[in-house]
C-alpha cells in the first residue's frame, strides 16, 4: 500500500499564498515522481477539512487524478525567449 503526501501552493484573489496538503494512494502515488517544485499542476480529488482546538482550519485533498500543466523548465525557456 503506497502513499504520497505533498503540498501545492496557490494564490487567493488578494495574491496571498496558501498551501493545500494532498495525499495520493496506491497507483496514484506514482504521479509525484514527475512533479518538481515550481511546476504548474492540476489536481482533482476529494477535499476534507478539519479544525484544531484553536480554530485553525486544515484541508487535505485525496488525489483522484492530476496533470502536469507546465513544467518549471518550460517557463524558464519562455522567459529567455522574450
């Protein structure tokens, strides 16, 4: 039984960063081997939220599918061409 845990960073409408924890189980845990920090990815799954005793909300996505949209290396090459 394989599990891969990782986090993705997003920006809200104010431009503030927020992190979402993700978990991929079984065969889906292999998806992370193709991801590198800075890549743009699309993750689809079930969101579960919980709250600690201090009222802080945590969310975790159980990954059902994902897709690499644009690798960081591709973005560097585009910037160099400009």
